[in-house]
C-alpha cells in the first residue's frame, strides 16, 4: 500500500518462501505503473519479509527497509485498515453466495476498493 497515492496490489502466497519474489515483482510493477522505483519499503516484523535475502536485495537496489515495532498495528495503519476492509468484503461475498466452496483468495481478488 502506497501511503501517498493509496496504490495497492494484493499478492497471495502459497507459503512464506514466496514473499521475497513477490516483493521483487511489486518493485517492477511500481516502476511500470509510475516510472519510478521505491526508495523505501515498510514491513511488519515478519521473518518472511525481513530476512537476509530481502535485506541484501533491498540494499543492492538502494531501497531502505523500515520495520514496525512488534504488535503495533497502528504504525502501519493504512495497510491494516486496507486488509480489514478487504477481508470484510470477501467474507460478505462468501456469505451472500452461501458458499464455502469459493476460496478466500478468489473472493479477495474480486473486490476492488477505491482508496
């Protein structure tokens, strides 16, 4: 989630090992969409996002990595609110459909949020 433009891109992970390639994809997407590269990225303190591989990659590309303090969702409030709203919409779609056969991922992909 971009704090300035509220640009968001939802990525789903099969397992936590796929986090770093998704971060790299996101950097490419930002460049294609806005013609610029990010100068910094903020993550929660999850080990799948902040590890030696991601830190080395970020340093190589001149990206400063910021992490939030543990258990402090308020430091990443815009992203946390986006996640809550997105999940509420997906649950409402599943409830309205009266089906649990649709995966949560496909429901989230269908939701488009104006931010």
